[in-house]
C-alpha cells in the first residue's frame, strides 16, 4: 500500500479533529491513519476511525505523528513517538524554544525543516502564526527592527471550555438583558461575553506567558534575535480566528504601497484592504479559511508600518500548519533525511 502511516494524537480535541479533516481535504498520502487520545476517550468514533489510547506501541511503524495535546502530555509522549521512529509535529509549547527543535511555518522558514535531529518539529503559537506569515516577507525586504502589537484572541484558543463559557454567558445575558455578573465557566477568570480580558496565559512578572511566547517564537522563526517586541494579548468574545494589530518599524522605510505589493504576492497571505468599501480583516472573514488575511495597511501617526491581520487559530494557527509541515517534509524529501539521522 502506498502512502504513509500517520497518527493524530489528541484526535478528539478541536485541533485534532481539524487535523483529521484537513488531511482528508488536502489528500495527504495516508496509507494508514491512527486516532489516538487519552484512555478515557478510547473507543470513541470519529467518522470511520476508532480512537485508541496513547501507548508506546501505538507509534510502531508510524511515519508522521501530529500532536495536539497539553504541554505535559507532549513532554511525556513526543519523545516516545520520536524514539519509535516517527517524525513528530507538535502543536504544544513544550519544545518550541529547544535549540535542537525547528520551529516552523512553511511559508516563513521552510529550510529549518532540514535539521530535526530529535525527529521533532514544533508548531508556533497560533497568535505568532497570525503575524509571522505576513511579517516574514516584509522582514526579508526591509529588515524588521521593532514590533508593537496587540492581539484580539478568540475563545477557542482556550479550547472547548472557552467556547462553552462564551455560549453559556451569551445565553444568560440574552435571557436577562444584562451583562454577565460572573463567569459562566472555568476557562476565564472573568466573564467573556460583552467583555474583553487583557490577559491571555499566566502572568510572568509584568507580562503573560502568551506575550513572552510571541516575541521569542517570532525571533526564532525570523532568525532575528535582536528584534524588539512589545505586545499585549487580549481575549475577546469571538468564537474562532485571532486578530492582531501590528505596528512595525524596519531598517529602511517601507511605504504602504510597497508593503501591499509584497503581501499580495506572499504565500499564505490574502490582502483584504479596501476600507472605504468595508473590506478589511475580521474574525468571521478568517474563520474556517487557510490564509492570514491582512488589511488596514498604512503608515501610523508615529511613522511605523501598521496593519491588521486575522487568521483561523485552529487552522493556520495549529492543524493546517501541522499538515503543511507534513506535506513539505514529504514533498521535499526531508522525511527520509530526518529519519536517516
């Protein structure tokens, strides 16, 4: 049988299910597909697949394993899968900053796929992906020096618990004709319906873990360790797709017209930039779609290049990027190189 044996770990979660759908939709050459999850999900059906529990022997003969699990689960099982011979594409934060693990978006730094000595490739944070795809071609053209950004992150970034909390609060608010008096779930410390929460992740001093991740991951993928990054991450009451307002300074001035032309030809980017006609990126415009949508391209009042980007956090921010990595390692012959050591 031609094709590859692929395992999706965390297959019952939102990103895992998305990965299964994308593998099928993009006709990835799968010979055998294994859906793996925690023991409590064993036996569940996803389409024609029966979910099996994660175990060491579940990775025997697996060519590619796509992980969508919490960090602690990835830390425990990703090395096991790699030791069994699988190339692991991991969506967690567990290995992103490891110096011997490439952090990859195929449109941004595909050459990094050539060196994966641990047989592990990391996916970036979904918010980082939203801006890395459009920033990469601009950086290549003009040299990014400084970035100020503010994110507007959907509740699905906190998993199904975040989605459930928003819907619960929306129903209660509609019934009472009043904003929620208290959180309607455990995903967020504050009510999210009719609200915005300027804290995503856990606090590390003055910054949140999400804010720290974005700067560190962007520098690694762009191979630009000296880029100054200031960011505030905000949770907003949208279901899917993250938005990011970007104000970027470059080594040489880059006019909006030049930026627009660069982005229009950049892979993975869709320019939606006609404000007078009401055409600019929104969460709904990006939801369920592959590209990073970019608009509101302008020079801001401080002389920086400004734009707004939106991308589906479950697709380009996670599942789609993982599948694109799998496609690239197969297409460009990296899989055999990596497995050969």
